[in-house]
C-alpha cells in the first residue's frame, strides 16, 4: 500500500473536519429552509429561520424532539434520504475525531503500561536494519520468547516488519533517553545496538549505559578506529561486521572447512554453538579440558582470559566464567 507522511497537522485536520461538518449542516439547513412549507411547528404553528436552524441541528445530531415535524412527502423524503445520511456522516466524523485525538492516545498509553509491566529481563535491539533483524532472528532461533525481545526503530516500516514476527516494538529514536526509558532499559537483560552509523550508535550506548550501569551492551560498528571509543562509551562487546567478514573471507582461501566450522559455531541453528556460563560448584578444582558439559575453550577470571592451550593446565576456580562448545539440542 502506497503511503507517505501526511503534510496536514493536527489542528489543520481538526479544522478540515469542522468545515466538513459545517458543510453537511449547511446542506441540511438549506434543504429545510427551501422546503419550510413542509414543516409544522407544534408550538406556535409558524416556521422562522431560527426554527429551521434549531430543527436542522437537533435532527442531524439526534432523531428530533417532535416539536417540529415534517408533514409533506417531500419534507419526509428529504429527511430520509438526505438528512439521515448526513446524521450518520456527522457522527462518524465526531467518533473518528474522538478516537484519533483522544481515545487512541489514551489507549496507547494504557497498552504501553500493560506491555511494560511484562517487560523484564528482556533483550532490547536498537535499530532493525540488516544487523538488527539478523540479531532478532538469531535470538528467536536460540529459543528466546518473542515477548522478551523489544525492537526500537524510528522507521515505521521497519517497526511494522518487526511486529509481524511477534516481538514487542517501539517506534522512536533510541538516542533519546525517553525512548529507552519507555523500553524499560533499567530492567533489560542486554542491549544490542545496530544503528548503521557509528556516531548514532555511540549516542545510544552512552544513553543506555547512563540509564543502566550494569546492563551488557553489544554494538555493531563500521569503522575499526571507533572500537575503543565505543568501549569507553560503555559497550562490553564491539563487533565490526566488515572486519570480521574480511577475516573469514581471507581464512576461507586456505581453510574452507574451518570457516564453515566458525559459521556453525556462531549460529544457533548449527550443530554446535559457543556459549559462556558461570562455573558450577562441582567444577571447582577440575581442569578446563576435563569438563563434561562440552569442550572447554577459555576461562575468564577477573577480566583475564586463560585459554585451554595456554601453558600449564588451566584449573577452574570459584567465580570463573567458562567459554565452551556444546552440542545444539535437536527438537
């Protein structure tokens, strides 16, 4: 369906509707005045211009009070085939205006509060372009409930596309604090930023980090020189799709199967997947290569990375984070 942003403002729209109602009333008023001989006033028997104005108003807005009535066939047919449709149109205009400018806004606020109460420990995706939509699909493949995914984008078409797959959506600018607060960033599980521009992404990261100092923030960037800046802004994970794609492209010239394995590891619908988790109590004191849940790759300890192939045999300690390869459960 072809669509574009309307060039008519709120007050212009209200003014147009008021003129339309006035025009319809004018048609009914003119018809009644020209056929005033077909009306009878049960009060004094005479029909004045003020009587016509009164009769037209009450007839268009209600079914009338019976003090002035049509008595000729012409007057009755005019009320039946002209005034009655006008009455319906006027009421539709009134109801449409009430819904558009009052009821819809109030209902949207109520609905936002209802949905907001259910948003907790959710994933916020800022930007629903190529990167954001791919991230959303990956989360769904991982089994994340669509109601726990909130997509924020200021493009109405993208918002509609995201809504069609069942996730919660918010049309707005993610660089604004008000938008992130509406998305309950303070209760979010993580924030994924894919804005298409590094400067815009930096504003989103800064806002999200200020509103929630602890939430994990991942951001996609285009220029490698901005990686440190985004980390300083508060991003914990900075991904450069161009650089990553270049690494894989170069590696594929020598190791096709290795690249396929990396792609398999990165996707939730592959045979295996890389995950990270906290070390379990019964794993403390056990060598990393001896864990049974999967293939241990790394230990994250106090911000340091200890690889399974590092010198010596890494042993798991309390508080460690384990990065491992596990098999994907098939449904």
